[in-house]
């Protein structure tokens, strides 16, 4: 009888460890999926803005084409990198600022 309970407790420990490993893997995969969906959601919202304001989107395209034509590729990539880093920073900081303002102004 003791060997059966010992076997069951060992089996339980193994299963708990497997569950922890699977939960960790699922958490990592969900984070990657969340980031991908965030980008897709951003693209969908941008498409909605393009449909809502066609003149603004045309002006953006003209500005982008002008920058691409006038700047050297090296500078253009540096600018694009800086814009991307700024966008990532804004994605992380803006929710914190929003929470901070909501806490200071409970109304």
C-alpha cells in the first residue's frame, strides 16, 4: 500500500512539473501572439483612418515619397529606425501615463 501511495505522489509531482512547463510555454506563445495581434490591430485602425481621411493619407504618402526621394537611403533607414523606436516607447509609456492620470483624477 505504501508503495502505491509513493508511486502516486511521484506521479503527481511529475504531472505538476509538466503543467508548470506547459503553462510557461503557453504564456510565452500567448505573448508573441498578443504582440502580433497588436500590430494587426494597429494596421486595421490605420486602414480605418485612411478610409475616414483620404486626403490626410494621400498627404502622408506624398511626404513619405518625398523623404524617400530626397534623403539618402542610410539616413532614411536611420529615420525609420528612430520613428519605430519612438513608437515602441510610446506604446509602453502612454498606458502608464493614462493609468497615472486616472489615479490622480478619479472622476
